[in-house]
C-alpha cells in the first residue's frame, strides 16, 4: 500500500470543535499535509475562530453561542465566509466536507456526528461521548449509510492500526487499553481526598483540554474508552481490559487467539492518530518528532486500582448494564467535572455524584435517540440540582 498525501485523494475536511486541543492540532496536521478546510465550528471563542478562519479560509464558520456568532460576523465582515450561530452550525458543517473531524467535547457532538454518518462521510472520531452514549445506534447507522468511522483517540487509533492485518475479528482474544494513570497514580483513595483543581490538571504526559484532563485524573476517561472500544468492535466487556502504562509510549494492544500481542508505539502526540485518521489507508510523512527507542524510558505495566479510582469501576458497571446507563454515566460525569473545575465540589464528589445518578435514573434497554437524549437530560438536571 503506497504512502502518500491526502491531496492525492482530493479530500477536504470540516473540523467540529476547532478551537479545542484536538481541533487546534488537527489544523496543524492539515497545514502540514496541505489539506483544505471546508468548515470550522466552535462553541464561543470568536477571537480564535476568527484567526483560524483568516488563515485557513473555510467556506463556513460557526459558533454555537449566538452572541459569539454575532461577534464573529462583525470580525469576518470583510471575508466571503458563511457564518452560522446556534445548533445549525455544527449540523451544516458536518455534511459539508469529505471528512468530518468531530472534536466537540461532550454529548453535543452526537447529533452532528449522526448527520455526517447519514450523509455517508468519513468520521475522524475524537468525540468519545458519541459512542459512549449512543454507540449501538451510531454503529448501526454507520453500517446502514456506509460511513467510515476512524477513531482519533490515541488508544483507539492504536487498536485500529493493530487490527488492520486481522483477517477475521473472531481471531481477537481481547483489546488492552493503556492508561497513564494520571497525576495521582499510586495514591490511595484517602490520599486523593483533598486534591485541588490545579493538582488534577497536571497530566504527566499529554497536552489536553481541562475536561478530559480531569477525566484522566479520575480514570473516568479510561472507563469511557472501554465503552467506546466495546461499541467500535462489538465486543463484550470481558474482552476489553485496561493496564497502567506510565510512559504513554505503547498506546494500546490487541491480543490474538494464538497468543500474539500487537502494539502501536509512538510519542505521546495526538497529531499522529489525527494524521492517520485523515490520510487512511495511506501513511503520510510527518515533520513532527518521532519516537527514539534508544532514548525512551523503560516501558512498565501495572493493574489499575479501581478502589482508589472508582470512576473506572462505575464505567465498567454501566458498560455491563448497557442501554441508557452509559448516557447517564457520561452526563453525570460531565456536570460533576464542570462543578469541580469551578471549585464547587471536591475531587471525591465526582464519583459520588455519578454513582447517585446511576442509582436514581432508571435504565432503558435498546433506547431510541430521543430516549438517550432524555436520559442525558435527566442526569444533568439531577446533578445540577445537587
């Protein structure tokens, strides 16, 4: 299979969530590869979106916040760019390009991702909540409309790369997701009681946004990735496991029935999985740093501590139960993390609030999209009131 530039395939992309960490790195890759940008969307950072629009000259720019969109119209009045505000922006952007990078944080990414799937687009999926909340529905729609879903999360990209040579998925014994352990690895439950926001935002290896960084500190991020992997590969929880790998060099493993284990290694840099999602099945040359095996630290692996970090166990329980349980888990966690980031609750309150939502909100099996969104709404209201 030849390597090459995405321009050989004449593709263009839309970046949903372009002002966030993944969105900004996607634009770095696009610039590196000479990929044209058809649409950019964000929540309300009109200043940064203006800068991006002037540099990449998309046909469409959108902000979900209506006031911010009005500001963007003023800022870009001298340019021939369509400006949208509110929920229509991400939905229109999602069907405007050949490849849609879904980097919107939270359940807000679900509807535009479904729009892109139903338009038969390739989805470079960086919004894990889409598969966590509505994975079975999303995968059915992707199959129905023949839309490609290429994961951007480093762990799921690693698995995706490791299964390329798999003739039959039945050959897979299990998927092994690696986890850095976050900034509090090795600490007991008691030792994390008085953790501050500033402490939790100090991830040892990755440069990410605040929400996902807190999720890494609680290990909820890994729990969400377990659910995502189950949906992507249609595997039960028993075939998806987690190991702590502090160095973030081996991004995940696939263990096969014959005992072979394949891994994808690389520097802790999200631009690698982003580039692969955009250029797949080709591997485009990169100007960024490569992994030097002779200078990287020894690679170590350990079991996660589910008692010290109960969010991982809560996610696995929701995964086992299925239905709307995962939507409730995700929504409650989003609100709890936001409260923690605003110094309104303590670190230990995050799993406590998630557990409360799971206990109080009934689970619906084989839910419709409306039932998934209702479960999400119910969890948000419950935790916000608390």
